[in-house]
C-alpha cells in the first residue's frame, strides 16, 4: 500500500509510528535521514522568508 506524502512527512518527524512491516535497510535509513534534514531546512527557510516579509 502506497503512503501519501503527508504520512511520509509525519513518519520523518517521528509524529507517526513507523510501519513494522517496512523493509529495514541502511540505504533507506540514510534516505529518510537526508529527507528529514531537507524538510527541516525548507521549513526554516519558509519561516525566515515570512519573518522578513512582515518586518518591512
């Protein structure tokens, strides 16, 4: 069963419990880690842009 993008994001941020039947592989762990870092960086950039927009 394919997960939606929102379910994957919740899993990356440890808000939703991971699927126990999901394959456990070091490459998948690295991929999820890199995705988590990129999502955090994106959210920080959006927050900075919003703060700069309202400071004008």
